[in-house]
């Protein structure tokens, strides 16, 4: 479903601020794979996602989504393939619009504005059902302005919007990091349910090692612009935080790996 081949990305090349953010990353995700991505600050996690989403071009390498080489496609041309949720709950939704209007916007993504923009009764029912699955009481607030919602409610709504049209690829960029622990757990539960229900191919960046271990069928750790650790299947199921820290010490050469070093 996603094939990343040897991608390189250097920011500010040739200046004192030169930064090699991705240094030959290759990664293949099959249909329905759910990969969690961890790594310390500046390891290249967000750059990897931005490269896949087409936020900026890569210097070298290729990116193929569902058989289409998207390497040279601008972000808006890749958007129909991709659902993305960011850390900031303010980013994925339009605050001055109603909940149902936001959902309708997501449902009509890629369609020209104009005829057919009125929300039908069937759509409203579908939205109500979807919102009910979030268990946040939003199903009775279809016409509330999104700006009135809490961060967790907004993030859950963003998740619904990003997955409404079953994207070929779901990119989650620390999407629960700005939420309080209880809300974060709830949003993550919802995430897991949607991914399983729709068998979505997913990349999820997290700073929480426990979440990275508990979710997905494969875990990668990035370090200095490379995939340093790649654990899947049975081996992943047996992973512990201690085991991960030990692996990190080996790849980083640090004898005192702790979760602060890895995840701060
Ligand atoms: N647009 C940009 N311009 C210049 N440098 C950038 C840009 N985006 C990222 N970088 C640099 O590239 C490196 C990798 O950054 P990236 O955001 O991918 O790391 P990350 O693993 O997501 O870290 P974090 O966990 O802190 O979000 C960093 O050194 C960062 O400063």
C-alpha cells in the first residue's frame, strides 16, 4: 500500500543550518499494516510523514501509494489518498462551522463546490451514528459550532473526518499528545476501533512507548534520520519498554538510555 524507497531530505542545504532530516529511509507497508513510530526529538518522524503527505519534495528516493508513484505530486494531489491527524486539536476542523458542516466538508473532499452541498437527512443520520461511536455525547450536538468543543472532542471529530472516506493511508502525528491522559486513552481507543473496522493502513507517531507497544502490528524507531529499529509480528507482541530502551542503547551507542533520552 505504501512503498518508501531510500528517501533523503536535507533542510537548508549548503548553509550553516543544514540539517539532514532523512538519510535513506525505506519502508514498505502492506494493506492494513499499522505501524507505530517512535524516536527522540529531531529523529525525523514528522519529516517522514510530511514527505509521504507531500508537504515538501524529497531530495532523493521514491514514494508509491497503492501503486501510484506520488513522489513528484504536490500535497493537494496526494490528499485524496491520505487522512491525517496532527497533534494540535485546532488544526483538523473549522472552528466557526458546525459539527455536521465539518463532517459534510470531509465527505465532499475533492468535489467541486456548488450543487449537492446541502446536508441530506440520510447523511445527518450517518453522522449521528458515527458520532455515537465516539461516546462523547456529540451525536446530540450536530449543529454546535466546533469552536465550542473540548480539545479531545475536536481531536475525535478530526479523526472521524480523516477516516470518513476510508483513506488508503492514515497518518497520525502524535494526535493524542496534547490531550489529558484519560481523553488521550479514549481517542486512542477510538482510533484503534476505526483502524480495525476499516482495515486502514496506518502510520502513527507517538512519544508514548507503551502506546507504541500496545498498538499496531509493527513498530519502528527512528534515530538520526534513519529507521534504527524495526520490530513486527510475534517479536513486537513480546516487546516491553525495558526491551525497547535496551535496543535503543545499542543503536545510539548510549549506555544510559532512558525514556527521557528517547522520548523527550
Ligand atoms: N521545515 C524545516 N526546516 C528546517 N529544518 C527542519 C524542518 N523540519 C524539520 N527540520 C529539522 O529536521 C530534523 C528532523 O525533524 P522532525 O520534525 O522530523 O523530527 P521529529 O522526529 O518529528 O521530532 P519531534 O519528536 O521533536 O517532533 C530536526 O533537526 C528539525 O529541526
